[in-house]
């Protein structure tokens, strides 16, 4: 059985960066207030198969990342209910989508010359919450379904950072 593909497609191969360089440093992501996105990118580089290896000192490349925007969109609604369970005509928010956009570029460490980018990558995560919640406990695995919007948004940031880190590392490891 013969398999053919278009000439631009390469099955499972690594990109030019990973073929020409072996190590990359990740300075603190600009706009990363708590350092969790920076840590997530480093963890993803360590976990990625092949490609570029994270190295703190004397690396060949520098990954520059700047958070350009983070925002929420309301995407889910329901009718508000009274204490007896009857619905009111009021509609309340119960689900949001958190989005993040980051500008990514790669520089040669010795020369400072930009060899990739800048390019803007984005990721999102959806989460539920209870707008009328007065519960004080957070259930991390629920992505906030049993808590207020503010608490749910805090919980959703970790999966959003992970999704953005996966996008960034996949991009730099597979650049043609």
C-alpha cells in the first residue's frame, strides 16, 4: 500500500530550530504576575519529546514571551431561581471563557538576533461558576463550578497557562 502526501507536509518531524539548536532559555515572561506561565513553559519544554531542551545558563536560544492580553467572555447563561426553585425572568451568567494572547519570539543567545517571530499565539479555557454562591470551599477539579466567578477564574488560570505553554512549545519545536 503506497502513502502519498503533499510536498510541504512532514510526518512527525521536528522543525528547523530543533534541528539546528539543542538548548533554550526561558526568561521571565513579561506580564506574568505570579510566574505560573513561565513555570508552565519550562515544565512543558522538559516534558516535550525531542525538540529543544530547557537550559537555564549558556543556552543557544532565548525564548521571549510577552502576555499581550487576557480577558473573559461570558458564554453561558440560565434563568435565576428563587429559594423554592421557581425560575424568574432574570438571566444570569454561569459560564465564561478565559482567553490569553502572547507574543512569542526566539533569539540567538550569543548575537541577540531574532530568528523566529514575533508571532501572537492564543489559548482559551471554559469554566462554570455559581453566580449566587456563598460557599467558601473551592473544588479545584471542578474548574470552579461550585464557586463564584472570581474564584472560578482564579482556578481556571492554571489550565489556561498550561494550554498556552503547550501551544508555545509546540510552535517552537515544529517551526518549518
